[in-house]
C-alpha cells in the first residue's frame, strides 16, 4: 500500500503557494525595494549628510518607481488590460504619497519625540507602510478588474 502523506503534503504546499502567490511576490519585490531604499537612505544620511526626512523622501520615491514597475509586471501581472498604466500609476503614486506621509510622521515621532534610533525607526515604519501598501495595491491599484495571471481569485486558488 502506498503512503499518500508525501503527495498530500506536496499538494497542500502547492495549493498554499498558489493561493498566496501575489503575497509572496509582493514580499520579494518589497525586500528588493526596501533594500534599495535603505541603502540609498543610509548613503544620503551618512555620506551626503542630508537631513533624514529629506533622505527618506528621496529614497522612498526612488523605491516607489521601481516598485510600480516590478509590481505591475510581475506581482500583480494582468492578463487583460482594462485600466491604463497612467491611471494605475496615479493611484499607485497617491497611495504612496499617503504612505510616505505616514512614514515621515512615524520617523519624526519615533526619533524626535520617543528617542528611538533613526535606523530602528526606519525599520519599524517600513513594516507598517508595507502592510498598508499591500492592501492598497492588491485591492485598489492592481485590483482584479478582469483576471490576474498567477494570483488567487477572491477565496479560490490560482490557476498554475
């Protein structure tokens, strides 16, 4: 008699990864963008001597453009276009401006008023803004107006 546990385990992993493919891709894109953002932030603050709020603005905007390209083409890749890239970018930029405002406010509060180390504050703020942006990207900017290749539908599973 064959043992069905390994096949069952593999099937569960396949279904789990298919269901959350967009989330995994978002995390990978986010890690790349956060790395770029953080390195640029460190360079601007430590090497260039720029104020941390201005450095955050520059590094965040640089990461935002990279994020839009990677998320549009890979994370939430659409099979059918029913919304223009321009409109998506406007939505994307609007959400990111709100997120940037929140990150600047968070950095200011954590560093200036609570005395948290600026680099730790940057990490904490980034975690919060990641969560907010994922929800906004998934359900507003790159929402499934038709179908999305490789992403789960509402509560169903993605077609591989």
